């Protein structure tokens, strides 16, 4: 991963690179990323770097229990993680993940997982989407609700402030996602994705301008489109298998997006976006759609 960042930095001296190499250098390393957030004044869980079994014990004294031991590089969809619930779990965690750069983070007793997407243009202008609520299963995003239910002005403002600080600090151009934990009305930063993001797929049908279009507008130097939500939306990932397309599309407001991948366990093979005029209509349509997806596995 470091070699990729170095290659992109080399390219930047010769051709325009958007987003720039610093965004990748920060986001690819969980420890660097957490320090970056902290230095910007964005709250994060307690954390410590771990490079040896002895350092794991020292880190546990910093984070307390429970805690999550993670690989610093290459982790996604819950991979490269081990939850340490009591001191006796430390040996098993080290056996599972030791021998590579690691980070230990305090386990966050969050109320819900949320994320915010924003695009920043070449001229520094920004378009920020509403905060969304995410539900995970086995470390994989299963459902996004947009805008997040019970989204007050203060919570949206806090998330916008955080993501704008990230964009400015990186001199970022393109679409970026910031994943957060909501804990008793406060937000803690988890990680960022320096690209369009799974939790933003709802914008294809549910926003005035999709995250994909705004990413392309940004890197081309064009004006950004409005990021406001149109009605209420949900995004449901298709994991492991495919549902009956006809049954899915029979649900009003449903749009089926397939990735052309062969189904296999824990693999994202597509998603469904679901649009509605209001929360009540969205809930009714979800009640019709979700059993179809569960039946598909």
C-alpha cells in the first residue's frame, strides 16, 4: 500500500491526480488516520499502535476493555479485526493478527453507526449530503437509511463540520465518506473512504445529484451539483446471492443494481435502492422488500 501511495505521488508531479496522494496515504493506515482525525479536533475512540505482544498489553492499559485489535492496513468489511472482551482474549488476538502492524481501539458502545458524504471541487467549493444511518451484519454493510432517522440540526452540523475539516486538511478533490459512531448524541470518527462509498449508493435515485456524478464533476473541475435528498431512501446490499429481479422490481420505488459478480458467501453482488416520499411510505416499502432479500440469503 505504501508503494501505491508513492507511485501516485510520483504521478502527481507529472499529471493532475485527483484526489491527491495524501488522501490515500492517510486513509490506508488506521493509525495514521486516527491521529489525523485527532489532530483536526475530531473526536475518536482511545487507541494505540501495537507492534508486539508486549505492546498489546500496554495498549490495553490505554484503551481498557473491551477493545478491538485491528490490522493497520488492508482491513475492510470486518476483516482483520479481533474483539478482546477480557484480558484472557489477548493471546488469541495476537495469535490471530500478530506479526503485522496493528492498532488497538477502545470498543465503542455506540447507539448507531452513521456516515456522511461530501464532494469538494477543484475551486474548494463543497456539497455535503445528509447524514445517513448504517446497519452492519458480520462486518458488512447491510442497509443504509437516508436521511438518517431522528436527524436533528445539531447532529448534521457536527458531521458537516468534521467532514469539511477533513476535506480542507487534505486539499481534497472528489467525493469522500466519513464513517462515524453516534454515542449519546455525540459523534466519534471511525474511518474514512477517500472515494465514492457504499453508504452513498442511495444517492443514485435519492439525491438531486448522485455521489458518482459529483465525484466526476469535482475531478473535472466542473461546478458541483446540489447534494440534497429527494424524499426518503434506503439502500440494501445484496450479499452472497441474488433475489428474484421481478419480485424486487414489483415493489414500488425499488431499483435493482447488479455488479456482474458470481454469487458467493459474504460477497457484495449488487444492491437495491428504495425511494419513497416520506418515512411512513419508506417503512411500508421496506416491509415488502426485505423479506425478498432475506429469502435470497
